[in-house]
C-alpha cells in the first residue's frame, strides 16, 4: 500500500512539475508576444496563451480588453494630432500672406518726415511684425516636418560647407552682439547622407539658439567618432546662472520654453524642428550643461552617421 502511495505521489509530483514548467514557458512566450503587440499597436493582434489554464485565460482576457481600449484611444489621438497639424498648417498659411503684405507696407513708409518718436514707433511695429512672421513660419514648418507623409531626400551632402555658410551668414549678428567666437570648422568636405536644406535648417536653428542666450562667447566645433562611425557638431555658449535649464532634455519638447525665453523672443519651436529633422536624417540631438571655474556652458550636440570617409586634411577639433 505504501509503495502504491509513493508511486502516486511521484506521478503527481512529475505531473505538477511538468505543468509548472509548461506554464512558465507559456508565460514567457506570452510576455514576449505582449511586448511585440504594445510596440505595434496599429496591428489588431491579441495575446494568446499556448497552454490552457482557466485563471491565466481570465487574466489574458482582461489584458486583451485593455489592449482594445488602448488601440481605440491611440486611433483617436492620432486623428486629433493629424487634425491639429493640418489646422496649424492652414492657419499659418492664411496668416503669412497678409502679414507679409503688412510688413512690406510698413517698410515702404517714408520715415524722413517722421520725428524721433514716430520713427521709433514704426521701428517697433516692424520688429514686432518680423517676430510674428518668424513665429508663424516656425508653426508652419513644425506642422510640416512632423506630419506622417513628410520625407526628406537622402543624397550625399557636404556638411562642412553648409556649416561654414551658416556661420558666415550670422557673422554680422555675432559682431553686433559683441560675442567672442571660436569656430573650429573643417576645411574640407564632410559627406553625409541626407538633405542639404534640412541640414541648413538644423545648423541655423542651433546657431540662432546660441546667439539668443550667449552671454559673452560662442563655440562651434566638430568631432568624429571612428569607433561608432558618426560625426557630431557642437554648438556651445556660456549662459548666466539664472538661465540654467532645470532639465536640458525637455528643451526639445514641442512648445517647451524656459521662462527667460519669453523675454528673449524665443518660441520653443526651433530646437523641436531641429530634433525632428535630425531624426529624419538618421541622426540624434541632445543638450547638456556643464559648470567649470564658475562659468556655465550650454551645449547642443547633433550627431549623424558618417558613411563616407573624410578627407585626410579635414580639421576635427
């Protein structure tokens, strides 16, 4: 009798052990499938359990109900996001034409017969109109680059030449603001696979951002990483203690601005546009602050894959 009981206990132990390992394997497969589904919510898939178990089936039923609800919310969100972008694009387009005309008429006004006060009022009106024009342009550009059907050309471009041109274009503004500059720019081409207009926009936005917040100096330099096959472009400027961002990474979020930005004419869109364009080119962008010898430096680094060998005499700092 004892032998029979022992055999039955052994068989029960083997059965439950087999059942346990089978369920464990099944749960691992289900977890992997769930991660795949959550990564591709647009696909109408459900989680299935390879091994039948009443309790786990009830759990998976609840999970599938939640997945269905999340998909519905995701569809609504994407629809609203698309409508918002279309509305921003349409409004921006409708405002740009009359504003351009207004600005043109303001600049045609004969200032010779104005007294000093009236001339100053006209100058203020022109500056405010130009600021509004820049804001509308950025809204339009943001809605364009973040749309689902936006794409950029992928062809060899000389990033070094574009960077030199952008820095030269802002030379007069750098002098007007009496900022010291340290531009260590490559003398020969750096070929990237991307879009020249997008790269111009990225460099211009980053240099404008440095110009807006620089206290006394700006540094632009390039660094190649042979190990990762990438090249990084750095835009650095010193900032005052009250300008130090609490979370530099959030500066690339849409419409996010430090409070100081409002008094300096910032819109919070330039860095967002730069990040979006860089990602379309297979690159990345990040910001950081560092303090050394009581001076705080704000640095933005944009990095791209570098599929082409650089000229031997290129300058990398």
